[in-house]
């Protein structure tokens, strides 16, 4: 299994969005195909710097990953690849968000 980050442009607003999906690669002879496993979530590129949107994105992603039967190694690899493109919120950011919502 592997993570695919796909950039797409939203037609109405002409802004970019990043979709995160998990695929499984299979090979039969010389033919390679990918099978869709799970949609993890999406975030607008312009909102990656916004703490609230990153927290909401990562909460959704982690919940979806929890529902899958992934090995610890696979999960760690997927989370690491995703965090390179969309940084994980820090503990301080999460505390700030919780205090803000209270």
C-alpha cells in the first residue's frame, strides 16, 4: 500500500486542492495496476498554513487510518510521507485550538 497525493484545481474558485488516497499496487505479469483502498481527505493548498485546517485535516486522516488494517510500518510510512507535504499540527497548536473552541 502507498499514499498518493494528487493536486487538483477547483473549477469554481481556480484554487488548488490536495487529495490524499491510499492505493495498493498489484502486478500480473507485465501489467501493473493500482487498486483504490481509501480516501483519506483533502485540503486546499492555500489553507495548509492555517492551523485550524491542518488540525481538522489530520484528525480526519488519523481516524481513517485507524479504521484500516495497516501494519505499523506501513502506517508510519504513510504518515511520514503525508507530513512532508502537509505538516502535522504541534501539541502547542492543538492546545491553542482546544482553548479557542472552549
